[in-house]
């Protein structure tokens, strides 16, 4: 069962936030929204969404999520570009997790490209 509050940190209910993107009833309008929805996909265990929003030039053929990782928080640190009328964007973030009872975090600057009307994750710098 999906969480009540969206894991991405907006404070909105999951169904009104990233859940709409995960089920295909809405698309990410900005690079930051896509990044938040991808974090939430990791948190709720949705590898299909992660693959579908990965740019075709860098997308792996498959993706298996580690069940021993529990994602516990997201902080967006900075964004550049990635707006409604832009084609490229970056989002710097820190994602917290617990792996086998040990806390950790992942710091990343992700790059995103718009393909047609849809944002896609390209890679991490």
C-alpha cells in the first residue's frame, strides 16, 4: 500500500502528488518534479516508473531495487533550468536512507532533458 504522505517531501498526499505521475494520470511539468517523483518511485518500489522516465540514451535494460534499502527523506538543495519552457535542467539533492539498519545519504546533481513534452532523467554529475 502506498504511503499516506508523498515520500518526496511536499507534504501532499501521495495520490495527489507523485502517485499521479506513477500511475500515468499526470506527467512531470518540471525537472524538479520529475526528480521528486523518481525519488518517490525508489521509496515505494516502482522500478517500471524509473525505467520509463530514464532517457533512452542512458537507460539500463533493467533495474532491480534493493529491498534492504528504505528511503527516509529528500532535500532539494538547488535547481538550474528545468522549467516549464526549458529543455534541460539540473537538480542537486540529498536523499537519506537506511540500509540494513545503517543510515546513509546520497548526494547527487542529476541532469534532465525534455523529450517532446516529457522530462527524462539523463545522468548524474
